[in-house]
């Protein structure tokens, strides 16, 4: 029998304790899936304001002394639970983390984010030493924990407890890198010999994410296609050279979704439940959605969108294509918030559409579920998408995705072949309104053949996007990282 692993997942946000995006979903779900597979997995995150609302915390280590620059800063380590089986450690320091938001406010990022996450990275390792529990591998995520692999290979390289701990570093979105001015370098406690193009230097600045990319034993990102894309100048955000150099150690693992939480047969927010075997309830959900949003319930196909309103998500392409989509016979149900210009433009389009377009700004989880269930198609025209969850949730609800073939969208949506009744959705390559319209036209032709459409819905609903499948891929990467650390880092 293969030996169970000891795994510490370090993340700056974890659902349900703190969340700004998909990182929190992964950090909340993956550890529970790993525990189900029999591994000793634990999680470490900052103790932000309000995390205690999600469960009882106890003190695990009353004092954690963390070097920050030329001084020592003292924090504490508290312990709670993620689900039933996974311990979560909270690194506490009120000055750094007892704030209204995680990374900044509407006025911008917190000015001391560099210091806050130096404390987090080095504090995580000091807390491990105090706990007396040594993992086989540390799984660090995104720039906020990018210095952890750096510290392990430098300042803690000869530490008897941590010197042979393997590291996996996951990129959830390469665009966010944790870049700070070079005068903050002394706060890291690392020597200036690491501030080079081969180390932490990035166009004269300090780059946390680059540190993880250079020093971790194994790298991955959240889809196989995105792992290839980020090695190019178009998607590499200035780090494509580093990623090309590490390409042998770079892998893609698609995120999972909680298939119990996203299930049209049991979803209490829906008008009527349904399943792949009995799709009758989906028609009732569509009728109810049209009535709720005030759009025409005349049998026209409804395109659903649940998204941040941003150019990165391709919402400007949707706006450009809207007149022709409506003329072709589509209706649109959109839920999201983001760039003020897009919010205003979609609002104006909805008012002028005479019941063909509905937009709701903000976020409403129950309405999001009703859109996933009541729409016929789910549109994600992203310019880039490391993984994406909406297309997987849409398929789970029998709502056929129309996506730009990039990143995780390319990995998870199989192009429909109407003649063979295969596939799960419709894709397009170029980030243009014309390409979007062409894919929508193909979807509309399939929609007008009810038997074909029902088969595509069943195909989509049969896909396995559960976390255990992804967790097993992560275990293979953990073993690779532990083996690389055990034979000595280069």
C-alpha cells in the first residue's frame, strides 16, 4: 500500500473563512478531498477579521516569533477545522490581518502588503517548527505564499525539521504577482545575492510569485492549456522565460467543483429539481427565471452569464455582439459586477431591449443558481481563463457552454459534433465579437433540434468534475515534489 502523505497547504484565503476569488474555493475543497483519500492534510492561512464566525478556534502555539527585516515580530497560531477532518491553522497578528479586507480597499492595495506576506510566509515555517509536525510537502499558492519555497531552499535549507520538505507551487492566475519596490528586499531577510534576474528581481522590483516559480520543486497551474499558454509572450505576463526554463516541472491540473453542492436534483434554490434522466424540471426553471427577471418567456433560447464584468472576461465582446444576438433570437440573463463602464452599458442595453435582456448587478448566490439551471446556454468568452468554474457548473446543470477556447475552458468543454451527437459545448478561438456570434449560431442550430440538444445536455451532465479526480493528480505531484526534495535541491 502506498504511504499516506503529510501535506500542508498554505493559502492566503480559504473558503469559508475568507474569500476574494477561486483560490479560496480550491483551498477549501482540495484538502477535504485529500483527507478523504487518506492523507494527513492541514491548512495554514492568516487570521483575518471575522474568521472565528465560522467555527471555534483554540490556541495551538501562543507565541510565534518571526524575523521581519532587522527585528522580530511576534504572532500566534490558532487552530480550527475545515469540514470535519482537516485542521486549519490561523497565523494571527492583529496589526497585519485585523482589517476590513484581505488585500486592500476601494482606494487600492494596502501599502504594507509586502511586509504582511513576508510575515505570513516566514511565519508559516516558524509555526511549523513550533508545532513539531513536519509535512512531506508544502503546497504554496499564488504570490502571497511565493516566498515559502525561497525560504525553504535558503534560510531553512539546513533546518533539521524542514530541510527536506518538498514544495509544490500553484499558479491560480499569473497576472497577480506580488511585485514590490526593491527597497523592501531587506524585509525578507534574504541576501541581495538573490535579487538577480535568475532570482527574485523583476525589472528592478521584488517579485514574490517569481520566487515561487524559481525555487519550488514542482510547479502547476489550474489547467493543462493554461500551463502551455503562460509559456508564451501573450499570456506569460513577463515571466514566460522563467516558465519555459521550468517547463519540465510545470504541470496542469484542472480544478474540481463540489458536485454535492452543485446538483440540480437537490438544489433548494430551484423552482423544480431535475436530472440527466429527467430533464422536465429544467423547463420549469427556465420559465421561472424568465418571470423573475422580466424577460420574454416565448421559448427563445436564454444565454446565461454569471461573471465579473471585465474585459478579461470578454464581456466587452458580449456587449458588441448583443444586437446581433438579440436579432438572431437569443435572450440574455446576466448577473455580475465590475467595471463601471460595462455595468452602465449593459444596463442601457437591457432597458432598450424590450424584454430580451436582463441584468442584475452585484452577486446573489441563489439567483446565480437559478441562472445556471434556467438558461439554455452559458457564455464565457474570456480573453484568458486559468481554469474557470462557471462552465463546469453550467454543464452540471445541463446548460450548454459557449466558450472561448483558452485555458481551462479549452480543457473542460468538448466541441459538439452534431452529426455524431457528441461533445458538451461550443467554442471559438479568436477574442472577437464575430467569432463569438459564429459559435452562438452553431449552438442555436443545435438547440433547434430537440433530440440533439437533449443528448448534448446529457453528455454535459455526465462529465466528472468532482474534486477526488483532481486530488489524485495533486497527490502524484506531491510525491514528485517530496522525491525531488529528498534527493537534494539543485
